[in-house]
């Protein structure tokens, strides 16, 4: 017998998210919500952490992160979100990452993202950038951004 993965449809997903919202409000809960669906993350999160190869590369209030990403990986991720109702006023350039994803077991020296980053410089290949405060409750691990 073949096993299939359970994939809830959009209405069930919506009901679950609404239930989480209600429980959070009723009991003052805090959630750590891990997901790949950026539209869901935007809906449920106050703060967002973005990871690349097991390291945090950006942490920010959700509205700030989605409106102005600082890390190049975050920028590329957000450029991939489809616009549900195309709006001629909204122009977004899709950023297609070049190269292969490095091995998480043997990441490259320096910034883990430098092999795919369109802004990478020599320093990025040599020194891993620390996750640092950049103001407004934001943190970023990038030598070249804010």
C-alpha cells in the first residue's frame, strides 16, 4: 500500500491559523512558527527570522522585513512570492539565484551565502559576518548591508 503525505487544503490551513490566532489572544501565547510558506509567515508573525544553511541571516519585525529586506537571501526569497492579483503599479524584479547550494555539512568559508550572492565581495569569501543589530529591532548578517 502506498503512503501519501497529508496536505491540508487552503480552507483547513486557514481554519488552523485562525484557531492559533484565537488561542494566542485568549491565553497570551507566544509561538515559534517554522514554515516555508512566506504568505503564511507574513500572516501569523510579528517577528521573522530568515535562515540560510542553518544560520540566521536576518531577524526583523515582519512588516519591516517584507517591505524592505536587508539580507540578499531574504531579498531573493521575497522576490519569489507570486503577486495574486497582478497590479501594473506593483513592479517586482524576480531575483534568480545563480550557482549551486553549498553543502550544509561543509559550508564555504566566510559568508555562507557568498557563492550565490550578487553583491559578494572578497571580504564575504573570507570572513563570516556576525548577526548584528542595525536598528529598528533588526539584525542582519551581511558585510555589505546597513
